[in-house]
């Protein structure tokens, strides 16, 4: 039995690190479409006028578990060939919830490693989905160390699903772009938050596979700007700070090898945004679109409102821009505190 599991794990590792294609993304869509929401696209005349462009907001904050992450998690879990596995992962919250749900829907157990300072709303959601939770420190290295300890305790039955560095996870996240380009076929640009790089790499593969002329732009907190630094240097540069200080708790991890191999070829640029710019964008979304988003989801709108974006794309009102609102998992106290930091935008 142990030799069987070793062969399966080797096969999984080889697939996990292989390149991702548009066909993989389309296959992922067929695999998961019965269990996810076809999320809506919202627009706002006010935000179009403010930005100088036509904006289309893909509402993954309305997705099951409150974020896009369920797409990649479901695709990865449903692609497994290991009999009766225990799904192991680490996450600050959104991928944790997604894996817990994917495992539950498939009849598997899940064991999730979360930082001790993860938001209570995210911890409670993971526990509520039946996953076992172990805690680590807020340092990125600690996440993998504790996950490795969990895997070692499972005697070969554990299967690790990375939040980002995984073929099937990236393919699942790419289904966002397939839907968005069905809803708005003539988009010119898609702007996406960047944490570990799984979402933007999947979206880039799908979007450019469908329309090679489309631009894919990342949006990243200034305190966790490893993707921007890597693109500027032409090589992978992880975050130097193991505990970046930003309100965007979903964007703390560094990009890894597999996403980077896609990003360096297919992403057209990354714009850094400050926490204050992110909070201002959150408020705009609340007031104008009337939906709840978490800080990580506000980075793309914040990026579109920067001078850097204007330098890249001007103020062409005919330019159609897709903005991915990646999640809405934020507790009310945090939300209230963040909103108190900016003046109202509607006086």
C-alpha cells in the first residue's frame, strides 16, 4: 500500500508542477461548474466617470465560501486519484474555506493550517465546514512547516493542495476569465489582485488563450510587492519580510515557481497600491456597487485609479476593463475600523 501511495504522490507532484493550458482551464470548468456560482458582473456610471474607463466588476465576493478560491480547490480535489485521501493545506482563510468545502462535497476529510492571527470570520467558517485546524505563526515559512508535520502524521494518506503552486488550482482559478469574457467579450484589460499568483496566472492563461491581445495587469500591496519586484528584475524575488504589514491579509504570501513561470511570460505589469488607496477603493465599492468586499479585493480598483494606470492606458473612455473582486470575507468590526479611516466620497 505504501508503494502505491508513493507512486500516486509522484504522479500528483509531476502534474502539479506541469504547465497549464487553456484546455486545462476549460476542462476545469466542466469539472466544477455544477458546484459553483456563475458570478455576476456589475457596472457603475459613477466609477466609469471617476476612472475615465468602462469598468466591469466580476463579483467573486459572491462566490461560494465568499471568494474565488473554491474554483481551484474543487478542481484540484476532483482531479485526485488517491483513494480516500485527507486533504491538507495552509491558508490565511479563503483557500482554507475552499478546501474544506471541496473536501466535504467529495466526502473527504480536510486538515487546514492557519496563522493564529487569521480573522475569526475565516477561522469559524473553516471549522463550520468540518475541517480540522492546526495553527502556525504569521510567518510564511511557519505555514509550510506545520503543514509538513500534519502530512507526516497521516502515514501516507495526506495529500497537500497548495493555495497557488499547483497545476489544478491555477486551472480552476482561470475559469474566472472564461466566464468574464463570456459576459463581456470585448474586454481590453483585466486587473487582478496578486498574492501567491495562482489567480492571475490562471486568468492570464485563459484570457490570452481566448484573446491574445488582451492585457492582464496585477494589483499588489506596496508592503507585499514581490510580484512587481520580480517582473522588474526579471527573476523571482520573494517578499523579504516574512510577515508583511498590510490590511490585505489574502495577499501576504509570495509568488512561487509555477505561477511565476506563467506570470513572467503572460502578465503585462503589476501596479503597487498603498493600504490607504485600497481602503478608499473599498469604500467606493460599498457606496457605488452596494456589495461587501475584503481589502484584497479592492486592490484592482485602487490600481485603476492610480497615476501609474493612467500612464499605461491614458483616459480612454472606450477602454473596457474587467476588475475581479476576488473575495468578501471581512468581519464587521474590521470593516467599520477601515471605513472610519477615510472621509465619505459622496458629499
